[in-house]
């Protein structure tokens, strides 16, 4: 068994999400969900190999979107295509606007602040991309997509990172065709993206593009 498949990943019971209020797609009501989902009695670490096909649990995944707003013109988002060497085979060769990955038990061991989620998110970002610009991060919502095999066992926590300069580039060789593109272009090409990216593009950016003309 590979190291990826044998690692212990952070999960919450799916019934906990349903009790708080089931949703399909995107919600910006982070205050309703996150404090309860992150309660210690709901968090556990279980073998990733067992969780990938067990809809009784949701693996918590930070999904980080980098946005650059030029002084003139529409905002741009960092986007890329997933290569075949990344961990989740069901997403290979699909485009994405989100960077992130699983939170592991080793993140709990490494966290000096007692916040394994933030520790894991920073680790994942450091492994996947190089960011050579000041930035500001905010948590803007959650993704639940039970219409796909991947989505049924994952819950995305969406972070929007505004970068001062468009200087984000891949660290991993399996992040290809990467770079910042105008939001309008990405919306026009939305069907090429994985479902979480499609959900985020529609929920966070479509109305703004229509308003801006």
C-alpha cells in the first residue's frame, strides 16, 4: 500500500453535516458549520484507503483559491491542470482553481498551536505552490458535492487568497499549464474544470462578472 493510501486523514461523520443542515453545492454560512464540525468529539483520523469509498465520513479538505486584482481590468484566478502523479486519481487531467489537500494525523503532531487544520493547509500549500507575493486570506464557504464519487467522501473548506502580485507558480511537477487567467475566461471554460471548481466559479464569481458587464 502506498504512503498516501496508508496515511491517517482528518474526517467528520457525514451525519454531523446533515444534522447542521444538508446542502448541495456551496454555502457561505461558515459560522453555522465550522465551529461544530471542528469540535474535538467530531474529528477523527482514519486510514485514507478506507475513507476514499466510505460516504459515512467526510474528509475535510482546504480548497485555496488565489485571486489577483489588476489595477485595471477584471480579477484573475490561479488555475492549473492536475497531472497523473497527484494523489486523487479520479481528478487526474482535470482543470482546477483550488489548491489544497488532506489534513493528516502528522499535522496534529506537528502543530504547536493545536490547530492541525491550519497546519495541514499551510503544509499542502507549501508542497504544491510557491507564492512570492504578499497575500491576504479569508475563509469564504464550504463545498459539498454528493453528485460525484469524489464529492461524496470529501467536504471542501474554501479559502480565498488575494495576492498583491500574480506570482504564484507550481512547486509540484504534476501541476501543469498553470497561471492566472481572467475570471470571465474561466467561466466560459467552466465545463473543463473539476466539479468543486465549477461550483466555486459559479457561486463566488459569476454574479460579479455579470454585474461588471
